[in-house]
């Protein structure tokens, strides 16, 4: 028996986007702000400290992308199951995601505890940066395990259109992280001054609070996705095969995309400490703008996936096209705003004059290409994944990153020895190529498939 009946349509797209996408956007802003706060606070210690934390975070970034990749593949099932209000299979899908993510996170946790220096040596050859970053990685390692639960639970809440719950939790987590950074990095209010290690302690504490709040809201308060533990782990062989068939391309996609992005940073990290610190400052600022726009991809997966789950293919395709038009407008607006505010925001970082100039020029590049990045992210994570077109999305994005972006990054940084801002510009050839490929796929309409036919 399905728990509840499908709700009728009738809500306008604008109202639906406000109800679903706005809380996701606000939560993404808060998550990006958390990273920005970390960078601003650590950046006040110096460029070496900022660079070391930026490099250390590459490990956590790759881990996050793998978790996001698998969970994104399962979220398409959650959204389509929600189309027919099938909470039983939403719980099963969530349990499958937790199980897979926990296995992966355990491997990352052990590697981070045992040999972080070797991992950081992939990204830079500066001994002081490696030593400082290794301490950060070891202390922050429990975050790998915590995220294996929070990411799937958040996806399930979003898929069932309860997007305001993760938002409220993120507000509290941001406040916790900021306050603990203030205490532990500089030793405020009588706390020990731990520097970079203090930032890692603050992050672990904030992630622990995040998971505790999620578990309380879902299980103690009997949320609609709550159930007995065995309900989450009673998936059938058929459902598990379908989930894996759809999720392995998204997992590989995000893994290789994340690894490729880390290779960009490996190229930047070999230019100079100042160059890499400038990249980290620019990246943290850009994310504030880009993550807010990427929420349209999450909303697309939820809204369009629900329609595909109800068998409304034509309406799903039309809704996807309308949301993409909104995406273009938001991307252009965000890029313009980033351009106007970039000089003022760069001044918040404790960079040298040269580092500040690099960061400003990097932000000019980011602002010019922001609409392209937003379109690519929305199409890959929203349009193609909600319909199960995950293999095409993987091949298109991964080939562009590894065959175009990564070679151009190292050619610019090592062979041509260009300034870091020119290397950043060169890498964006990959984004333009990817957009051309993805738009052709959207127009073909081959992506719109129903994933849950025949699932009991």
C-alpha cells in the first residue's frame, strides 16, 4: 500500500519554485557562508594558513562530491516515489544511500587518520603547507562519517518537499561553527588559541550538531520519512539493482569531477602560496553566489522528478524548459552582482597586495562565466538526473573536465607559466564546451524517463 495519495497539480510554477527552491537556496547560501567564515577567520592568520586549509579541504571536497554523486542518483528515485506518495520505498532508498555512503566514508576516515601528508603531497610540494594541512585533516576526519548520514537524510527531506527543515538546521549549524571558530582559532574568551587546528575542531563540532538535530527532527518528532530501522534496510534486490544502475554514473561523475577540480588546485598550488591563497579566497566568494543558483538544480530534480513519477512526461519536459529559462536570468544577475561586489569582498581577506590583485582578477573571470557554470550544474544535477539520464551526464561532464580542463590547467601553470588568473580563465574553456554538449541533450528530450515502473 502506498502511504497517501498523490496531490493534484494546480500550484503555479512560480509558487512551487518559491516553496521548494527558496529554502534550498537559503540553505546553500548558509553552507557556503560556513566555508567563507572558515576562510575569513583562518585567512587572518596569514596566506600560508589559508593555503594549507584550502589544500586540506580538497580531500573533504572530493569526499563530499562522491557522497553527493551517489545520493543524487538515489534522490531521483526519492522524488519519483514521492510523486506517488510511496514513503515505504523512500525509506528504503534512504537506507541504501546511508549504507553505501558509510562504507565509502570509512575508507576516507582511515586514510585521513593514517597518511594525510601523502595525500596533501599530491596537491603541493611546500613542506609548511603540508605539515599544517595534515593536522587539520586528522582532527576533521570524523566529519567523513557524520556526513554519510546527514547527506541522505537531507536528500529525503528535500525529495518530500520539506526543504525548510534542512534550512533551519543550517542556520543553527552556521552559528555554532562561527562561534567556535571565533573561540578556538584565536583563543577568544579564555579558550586555547589553536590556529588552524581550532578551525578543524569547530567544523567537527558543527557537523556533530547538524547530525544530532537531523536525527531529532526526523525520528524523535516522527517526521513523515521516519520509520523503524529495519524499514530503511529492507530494500529488495530489484530496487537495489535499479538504484545502483542509476547511481553509479552519478557517483563516478561527481568523483571524477571533484578529482578534476582538485587537479586544477594542484596546478594552482604549484604556482606559489600567494597564487593559491588568492584562488581559495576567490573560490570561497564565488561559492556564495553559485550555490544559491545551483539550488535550481535540486529543485528541478524534486519538481520534475515528481511529475515523471506520476507519468506526466510532457508536462515534466515543459517544466524543465521553464526552470532553465529562470536559471539563465539568475545566473546573469548573480554574475553581475559578483562583479560589482568583488573588490569590496576581497578586502575582507588578509592578503598581500599581490594576493589581493590576483583574487580580484580571478573574481572577474568567475563573474563572467557564472551563468555558464550555473546552467551546466542545473542541467547535469537537475534535468538529466531527474530522468535517469546519468550515463550521458557523466560522460559529457567528465570528458570535458579531464580531456580539456585538467590539461589546460597544467599547460597554463607549468608549461606556459602564466599568472594564476590567466590559468583560471583558460580552464573555463571546459565550461563552454560542456554547455554546448548539455544543451543539445536537453533539446533531444531523451533524458525524460520514469525510473520506478514496476517497483512495489
